[in-house]
């Protein structure tokens, strides 16, 4: 059993990290469905094109814009009702 810190952080067991080949610096997406939290490792294929709509005739977005886009995507996952 793992305890959630005051910052809502949890240490993932090494066995879980090994099972999904998760390394420090990797990106994950976390969302809940049917009362279960899911952690999904994002690989470069998953991330490719995630921000294409931000780049239409623009320079690469600033870090705060990317963070906001990631937060919005995560929020969309939490509110998604696509689990038939």
C-alpha cells in the first residue's frame, strides 16, 4: 500500500515501472475511469502531433502554453464519457 503525499504524489513501485518500461523523465498520462486511476506511458509516437493545432503558422509554443495544453488534455480524460 502506498501513501499519497500532501502534494498528491505517489512513488510507483519499481516492478510497475519495469512492467511498462517507465524511466525518470518519461511522460505519462493519468486519468480515471469507473473509479480506477490509470497511468499510461506516453511514447514519442503518442506525443507526436499532440500540439500540431498550436503551431499553425506560429513559432514553437512557450513552456507555459505546453503545460496548459497538457493540463487541459488530462482534464478532458477525467471528464471523458467514452467507456461504453
